[in-house]
C-alpha cells in the first residue's frame, strides 16, 4: 500500500473580485493523506528517537522487535547502540564490568545449575568463613580460636556410611576414617600416639598351657598340645634357653663371662580346633666346672610347629655362652637375637635376650673390678632373671626361664666356684576366644 496525498485549494477565483482576504484564503490550502507509508518509502535514518512516541498505547510492541531467542539487548558504546548478548551456556549469569554486560559461568567454590540451584563445593567452607556473630546455640559453637559442632547437632543418620558395627576414628594425619568392626569378641584398642586405633583380641590374663618339664642338661623336651574345641585364635609366648657361664683361667685375675639370655617371641595365629602344636624346649647351656676353662655352652632355640613340622608358628633363639677369661676379661655371651627368631605371624613381637656380663662386672651397671677374679653376671630374658656375678656361691643360679648362667671365678682364699647353667626354654599358650 502507498500513501496518497490530496491538496484542496483554499479559494476559488473563478468569480468575484480579487481581494486581500481572497488572496490569504488561497494561500492556505487543505492537505489530506490516505493509505500508509511502506518501508521502501522511508529514507534510511529518517526516523529519529524524537519521532517515536512514549505513550504506552502507541509504543512499539515487543512482538515487533527481532531478537534472537534467549538473548537480551543492551546498549553498547557511546552513545549507546543496542546490541544482543547471547543466552550463553546452561547455568551462566549476567555480570557487569562497569562498561558492559557479559554472560559468564559461575566459578570458584560454587556452581550454578540451569534451574538456578547453587551448589557449594566439597571442603570449600572453612571455619574462617563463618561469622562469629551468627550462632544458633544448637548446632555450631564459634569463637575467635575454634569452630566446633555442638553435641547432638548431627543426627546419626546423616553421618557418612561405614562398615556395619564399625566406629569413626582418625588417622595419623588427623583425618576422619572408618574403623572396621573386627572379629567377634575383639575390643577397640589404642595403637599408640599418631596411630589409628583398631579392634583386637582381648589380652588373655593367664595362659591355658605352659611347659613345666626341665630337660636334662644337653637335651631337649618335645610335647604335643591339642587346640581345644571352639578355639580359633591363640597367642604364643616363648623364650629360647640361656647360655652357660664361661670358665676362669686359674692363673689370671679375671673371672669368666656370663651367658646370654634367650630371645623372646610373642605371636598370634588363626587355628582350627583339635589341631596339634609340636612344642620343643631345651635345657639351658652348661656352665664351665671347677678347674675347667673354656666357653660356656650356648642355649638352644625354643620352637612351636605343626605336628608334621611343616609350619613353624614361632621360634625363639637361645643365648650364647660366656667366654673363658684366659689371661684377660672373659666376654659375656650375646643374648639370643630377635633377628634369629622367626614366626608365621607377620606382626609378631621379637626381642633380644640380654647379653651376659663381662668377667669383671658383677651385675648390670656395676663398676668393673679385677678383685678376687669377679665373675660376669648372667643375662636376663623376658621370662627369667640372670644370676648375679662376683664371688658368690655357685648355687646362686638365676630364676625363671631363658636366663644366662654366671661365669666361673676363684676367690682370694683359693676357693673355686663353677659357672652356672643357663635357664631352660619356655612356652606359654593363650586362648583368645
């Protein structure tokens, strides 16, 4: 459609005189327009902002604005010219820069979904971020130094999942961790500072069995122990036999060295009821007699194996014999070494036996002396006390099991005292369930 313009003259001079009034009327024609103006009939840039009405009824409707779906129009430049900002990706927001707007993703410690849900990242909220003035007295306690959850502020059902029957503890790094429930009958036990607690078998207060036979000198004793019904866990404690005391050369001023104590082993094992344990213990090493010289006899290992010997549950090494004085101080025999012990329990406790005293030391910590050819003391074991050295009766042997024998000595009156033998090996069996 086009625009039609009709101009009607203001005065007709066909008749009548030409007067001033007629001339004025003729100079004012009537103009009328019909139809409409098409886009092709409007010059570029011809319509200015002043020509657009600000009356709501006559304003340009939104339906007449050509804007990409999801975008918005903002001013750009100076003077501002409208331009589109694209909708952006899901979960983005409009952010002003001081001169324009941009659609950007939420970053840092939180994320925003396409439906407006704000999610704070794991471990992002720290105590320093909490306002100390905002406390509800039921869930959080905050002061300048610390932040803590109040008692009963977290329901048990809101705590993360763990093993059934387990508890929550902390690792050596101070990080919360689940502690597995362990086996039936076990109790939660501390494993020392900086170590995670664990469920362990209840320590047995007394052994169900221990060896009582004293093997003859130079021999061993073998017995068989049957695991009682319904027993599946046992603890074994054993010491090797102690070494005998060393000799004393009559022409010297030195005594013989004391024998070393036997090593100790404690181990725990899973067993089946009615299984058989083969237990071997030995007599302590012999000491050197009156008028004799030489090194005392070494102790022997104590062992516990399966009945057929195919499995060694534990073995504790014996102590070494004391050395003969032979014109100088007789060295004390070394205690049984933990490194020489063995066990099928990777967590077994293994301890060295105490070494015997040199032939001029009567007891641990005593001052060395050559007076009256002092004998060296016998080393102790975990289950036995070694004999005191010096010039004492040869009958003053050690006590218990696995101890080392004292060395031989002569006193100033010419009396001679034999070295004593080491203590025999020993075994204790504890039932843990």
